[in-house]
C-alpha cells in the first residue's frame, strides 16, 4: 500500500492522491465520467427549454437553472461517494470496480445527496453574510460525504462527525479544494483557447459548436479529469485523521472498511467522547 495510516503532511497526502489516481486512472476516470456526461446531456436539454417556449421564458429559465443546479449537486456528491468507496477498496486489498462502487451506494444515495445539500446551504449562507465563514464551513464539513459513504451515518450526524474530525485540519481540506479548482480552471482555459485558435467555436447557438456549448463541454472535461483528485484526497484525509486522532491501526481500518455498515454509529460517539 502506498499510503501509510499515520499523520502526514499535505504535500505527502497530495502526492499519494496523485499516485493512486495514476495507478488506477481509468477506474477513477470512469467513475467521474458517468455522472458528468449524464449531467452534460441534461444541461444541454434543459437550457434549450426556455428558448423553445415563447410563453413565460423567464420562469422556465429559472426552473431549468434550478434543475441543473440540483443535478450538478447530485452528480458531484455521488461521484465523490463512489470514488471514496473505490479508494477504500484499494487500501483494504479488495479489487476495485467502477460499477460496484456505484452499486454499494444503493440505500444511502439519498443521504449522500441530502448531506451535500446541507453542506451547500451552510457554505452558501456563510459566504453570503461573510466570505470567511463560508470558506471555513467548506473545510470543516468537507469530509461529510466520505463519512456518509463509509460510516453509514445520516446527513446531520455525518456533518457533526466531519466537524469533529476536521476541526484542526480545515485548512488542509480547503487547500485540497483550491488546488483542484486551479488545475481544473487551467485545463478548461487551455481547452477553450485551443478551440478558439482552431476556429471550432462560433459565437451563436446555431453553429456546429457554439461558444456556450464549448464552455459546457470543456467544463465537463475539466471536472472529469481533475475531479477525482479532490475526491481521492478527501478520502485519504479521512483515513489520515482517523489514524491521527483515533488511533486506528491498519487491522482496525481494514475491518471497518470491509464491513462499513456493521459498526453502529454509537461506537463513533464513544470514540469522540
């Protein structure tokens, strides 16, 4: 196993995340691609709705935007959870499989999406009133989805659990998001610049590849390529914090990850107390 269950620096954690990604590139690319491509198709379909309905286009546009936002939330949260499951398999000597990673979310998908929604609300409200609390909430609640996926807790308990684990490491989680966003932004900018240089995009919706369509496609590609890095790093950060603060050795973590639903939530409360 390349990742050791002990306290590591952020640089070490990111190197390990990249090593895991490289060694299982097509696995994580597939996990990221399935929801992202479905989301892209939905975006293209919904954004045409207001233009094709002359009556109440503003209302239809608002409903379409809301639908896209909810679909995006679903896509990102399920991708993160499935990636977390795949990482847990890798580090417990199980053969990871893309479809099994999704299948093992059956029965907890609604909790994952609801947890992501609650975190989004907290972060948005924090950013609305003052930017710093919003960023801080993104850090302390950044492990919520891995907690739901691996510990099988409800949304609110998972948020409390994430806050407990990350209370002294929120900055690390924030940096993981930031670095992934920077890498994604660079790739999207390069793809857009290359398409503009080659003259593949037209300024109108009626071209073979409109500028708007180009932006949607390049954003999807950027998320597919670099999104797994963030999810893998969050899973490794979860492992690291459990080992750092709760004394989990390799045998204990292996038993937990191989039977994630077997350990009741009250045990975690006992550990925290």
